[in-house]
C-alpha cells in the first residue's frame, strides 16, 4: 500500500521540532498561569485573602460577601493573561475532564458590551447533567446539574488553539444533591483521613492542625509518529491496536529501559514539561520505559486532590503537545499486544500541616500503629481496591509479567516483616529498623545508604520507604477513585484501632513510653495476626502465588466485570459512610458496567470494520496473485502437487477462511450483547481475541507490499 510506505518514509525523515532558545528559566515558568497565593495577596484585601487561603487549606468556607471581590480580581488577572472565557472544570463519571466555556463579554445594551464575572458565576455553574454517565441517578429528562468551585485546587489559565480560558476546578452534583463526579468523594475521604490521623497524632503527643493524603503519580505512555497512527483506525478510535502481529524485535534485549532518549522524543518531553511548569505541575523525572516507544514522566508528590487534577491536566498537555511534534501520545493501558502495558503508579502517603510524613518509619510506635491500620484496611477491602482499578484496558495488563496480578497483596520488605513477626509472636518490639550502607570496595566511591526495603515491582501495593506505591492503577485512569478507596479504608481501620487502644487506657492518666507500648501491643498483635494473609514478600508473577493466594482466601478477580460487584458490597457501603450513599455507589456500579460494555463493543466494531474493509481485500488480492502464479507454473508443466508452494496457497486460503469464520462469530456474539451485557461481554472479548489470532497470522503471510496497516515494527521504531 503506497499510503503506508509514504507514511513510513515521512516518519523516518522527520526531525525534532526546534523550540528555539528561551530566556525564561524553569523557576520563572513555574505557576505563571496559576492564580497563586502570591497573585492573590497582591490583588485581594488582606481579610479576604486570609479567608481564601484558609478555605484552600480546608479550614473554613469562603464568606459569601467576599465572592464578588474574589471574582472581580480573578477576572482582571485572567484578562491580563489574555483570557476571553471562563469554565468550571470538573470530573464527571466518564473519568475525563468536562468543561463549558462562557465569555466574560456581557451585553449591557444592544450596542454596549462589558466584561463581567461575578461571585455567583465563580461559585456555581449549571451544565446539563443528563448526558453524563450517572448510573441511573438521572433520567434524560432530569437535566439540571450543578458545578461548584473547589477552592482547594488553584484556578489556572488554559491555552489551546487560539483560545485562552480561565479554568475553575469544580465539583459536580445533581439538582437533588447526588454526587456525579470523582472529586467530591476524594475531598470527603480526605476529611475522614484527616480526622483519624489527627486523633493518632493527639494520642502520640504530637498534635497537628491538619493531615492530608499526598500523591505522586508516575505516568507511563507510548509515543508513535502521527502519520503512522492516522493510518490505524484502531489507534485513532480506541487508542489500542486490536490487530497486529509482533515485531521481529520487541523488548527482548531490555535495551530501551533507561536508554538514551531519542531527539524527537526529548524535544517533545521538554516542550510538555515546560507547559506543565507554567501550570504549576511539579514535573521531576523522565525516562524510557521497558517497551520500545514507551516512556514515563513523574512529578513531585502533592496533596492528593491537587495531584489528581495535575495528572489529568498533564495527560491532556501530553496529547496536545504531541500533535505539535507530529507525534501521538497513547495513554491506553495496552496499546500493543505482546509488549509491556502502561500503568499509573500512585505513591500514597499522609502529611501533616507541619510537613511531617506519617509514614516515616523513624516515628516508631506512631508509624507501627498506622502501618497495622493500613494492612488491616487492605486486607478487609482487597476486593474494593481491585474494583477501584477495574477497566477493560487494565484487564489486558494485569496479571501479565509487566504489571501486578489482579490479586491485591502488600509488600513491606524484610525489615518491616521482621518487626511485625516479632510483635505477632512475642507481643513486643525490641529491634528497631536498622540503617545500613554499601561499601562497594572501590577507592574514591562514597559510601551509599541502603534503603529499609527492596523494591518489589511485582507487588500491587508495596511500601517503598516512606509511602505505599499502588502499582495496579491503569495509565488512562482518573486516579481519584483508587485514592478515595485507600483513604476511606485506612480512615475506618485507624479509627477502630484507636478505639480499641483508648478503651484500654485510663482516662486522664499519663503513660510513659514503655507502659504505653505494653498497652498498645496486644491490640497490634491481634490485628497483625488477622491481616497476616495480605502480606506477601515473594514473586507475585509466579504460579505458586496464585495457588497460595487462593489458600489464603484472598480475592482473585482476573476480570474487571467480576470486580465491579465490590462497589455495592455491604462492607463497601459501610466504609463509604459519609462519602457516598448506597444509591450513589450503586450508580457507580451501573456506570462502570455500562462504560466497560461500551468499550468492548467499540473494539468489536473496529475489529470487524478493519478486517472487512482493509485486511480481507488485501488478503484476497494476495491469494489471487499466488493462485495466478501457481497456475502459470502448472501450465509450464511444473508438478506442484504436494509442494511447498502449493502449501503456501493452502495455508493462506485456510487462514482467510478461519478469519472469516472468527469475524462471523464476533458479529453473532455482538448482536446478543444488548440483551445480556454481563453474560455476553466475556464471550465477545474472547471472540475478538480469537479473531485477532487468525488475522494476525494473515499479516505474517500476506505480501508486505500490499498490507494496508502500519505494522508494529514501523509504529514502534520509526520515530
């Protein structure tokens, strides 16, 4: 196909996009498009500024009488940045960002216009709620929904195309008060974790004003040339190749991981990082990942709700900047079969207003109490954690030797395991956490510290020194819900453990360290024993672990469709009290099922269309060419009966027939989907996979010159 080879040639000739020298430093860029506290302080009266700062910290509400003043200052700042419109920027249950732009321009009379923006417009908006996923909470005729300004996340300027817009991070709810977004539950869960953590700190004699969950998101992604991607309907419509035979070279040599970054990719990375800094996103690390064309970007950790907003912004930035470099950023969990998929590692911790990390092992008993509460939370809600990362894309990734299995377990490392075993068996803690170093025996090399834990990349929930890394989240996901689940589960578990500890304490009595330790140990000992089965220090990829997990009674949910049920489990309804009501959880269950089934249906449609309109014509054309060649040889008197050449035609014909039969099965199963989506969806996924096997075999037989689609080797290596 000439078009394909033209695209390959174009991709091969492209040079990196020259941005030109910049006189602006990264420090000067940082937060330049953000309504920061330094900007607020200059533009607002001191009393209003202090009220807004306290509202951002979750300590009080914005006073209604201040709203107009704040809105006016915000409008002046936005217009000075070139903004013409504003939008409430929110996260509906689709998982992606939604926005409706309104102009500042207001018609005072027919001939006179002014630019206005008041407190009412700032605080509340009204998008149509009927067309967003709601899981049955809203009917089509029940259209009224509201967005509300979330002061905890800073307002920012978004520049795209020729438009400049003031974006107001917001929550989204229905006219009846039902939660229709991911942000409200996250903010509510932070209140729960704050209450539980403050109680722990008070007990330990270290009172604080506020504790928040923190999050650092490691974002993985693939980059391919745009000309090649545009010739793949599956990548254009679904972000994933539903067809494609393996490249002769993949990731076998492990030479891409941490390798030198190609010029075009580095230019793209530098560009989107600069744009991210303008938006106050603290990007820090970039590198090549394991698979060819796969990369990672990671920021410094932030307050969890802000980190989620920044991750959503960063993904959109990456997509948009890629276009300017004639590239395409693929954020799907499994764009290419047979290669590592992409995840979004969520590094979760807790931090006080004074900057104390509550997951610092040096904090002794305080750390151990919190650690046991976390283990207990994961043990009790492993199924819910699995549901929080469920998606069709993640199903392709979880359980392979590239991502954690679908079985949720916790890795702590040898040092912490030793401490917990000591408490469990002896009811006391004698050994501390040793601090070791390395002497590599080379003169001139400095001595280097050894971390308390190794890094177990096969574990879905691993302690990595001062935080837990939830590695099972998918790359395209909105990570609000996984973090919300961790927050509510840990908050409930910690509150219950603190209840047990306080029941053993005499009111008003001051305890010495040893006495307090002996009082706490029986409580910890009990919960360490009860949650023992969730801890695993070995290889989570191994078949042995699958068997062991079953013996331990841990939920093993390979497919997301089977995981969604945990969203409406009685234990989930209990742990979400004060965050989401039972009918709101049920709506998320229904919405998740609906989106999952729709994704499978779209992929089946893409597969069928690509085969019938692109692959089959090419295969039949090649079949005709081979058959014609064999006929000519027979006419010349060649006996081809039973020959290799005859077998080539036979193999081709059989594979075409097999592909046609498989696609017919896909079409047949697809027709039954609407009547019984839960039952038929797995059958449809299996039918598509079976069809792919046959069609990918055709790619290995049909002449390269007439194959219509860019192949894996071209997509992955022509950059």
